């Protein structure tokens, strides 16, 4: 029963992610109006708004005007639900000793990194509204964890510091690469995104996420060039690689990646 509840919540968050990815880039409220068909403007009935299932039952078409509903809607819902459920089942990165608070943490963090990365893919932008709210929530989660669930105050401090380190890490790398090659390697949103990641998974988690993102983007770019799907002038959103790196830290844990990428003995961050 607990797993069914987790799956249902995950699919609901996937549905909300669809709202976020379309409304945030055009600066529309994510609360109102209710979901509607972009073609005919008809508000979507509650029974037509069930994640994945409604799209299948409607045959991928609007009930009112029969215009096609993009398959990206159910794909987004299913993908986020899968990522959340998988991270909960593996549960290698333990944020809190309280199982329920740790569960909420996984829901929220997965939701943020997914929404930020998918918007980055669509628009090549990372929006401040998601970054600011994500950082504030991350600091709130750390504070609650320290006060109510006996987490070390050092963890709260290190996650707070990781916010600034994440930002300045990418800004510093960007500056040095610009001096060397007169090119900007990263966008301003990438440094803010890494700051958010640091807030949620700490200093070591943030550094490991960045390293993994570099490796993933290098592999992706190499294959893209070989297959001639990318050119040397192609612009790639780095947000999805940062999200993927942080998710890999989330599911495998800090020690696993530390041993592989750095080889340092494990120290709690």
C-alpha cells in the first residue's frame, strides 16, 4: 500500500511538472487558471487530467476539439514518476534519519532537478523562480532536519556553504575558460543550479555532481559529433547533465562515487 501511495504521488508530481515546464518560461501563474487546451481554450475536466491514463483513454486528443495532445505530456509524467520511485526504492543517499521526512526530501529534490533540466532542454534557460524557491526550500529542509530530527548542525552549515561554493565553482571555471579560449563554457543559470544542488546534497555531493556532469556532457558531445547530430558550434543545455549527476549521487550515494572518481576515504558531509 505504501508503494502504491508513493507511485500515485509521483505521477501527480509528474502532472504538475507539465504545468511548470510550460508556464514558468512564459511567466504565467502555476496556480490559476486551471489546465486548459491550448488550441480551443476549453478547461480540462478533472477526469481528463489523470496522469498518463487520461492521455491513453482520449487517444492523445482533446475531448472538445480533437486536436492532438503531445506525447511529451505522458512521457514527462511517467519519467518523473519512475525517477522518484526508483530513487526511493534504492535510497542510498540518506538525508534524514526520519523515514517520512527523508521520503518528502526525495519527492521535492527530484521534482526540482527534473523541472529545471527539462525547461533548460526546451528553452536553454534556467529560471530564477525555480532556483530561488529551490534553494530556500533546501535550507528550510536542512533547518527542520537539524532542529526536529537531531541532524548535526555541521550538516546544516556545510549545506549552507555548499550553496555558495556551487555558484562560485562554475563561475570560476567559466572565467578561467573565457580567459584561455575567449568562450563562455557555461551559462549563468548553470552556476545557480549547482548552488541549488549544493543546498540539497552538501559540499561533496555538489562536487561529485559537477564532475559527473562534466563526464556525461563530454560523452554525449563526443557521440553527437561522431553521429553528426551535433556540430562544434552546437549549444548544449548543461542543466540536464547537472541534474543527472546529482541524481546519480542520490541513488548510489556519496561514498560510491567518491571511491570511483576521487578515491578519497568517505567522510560525512
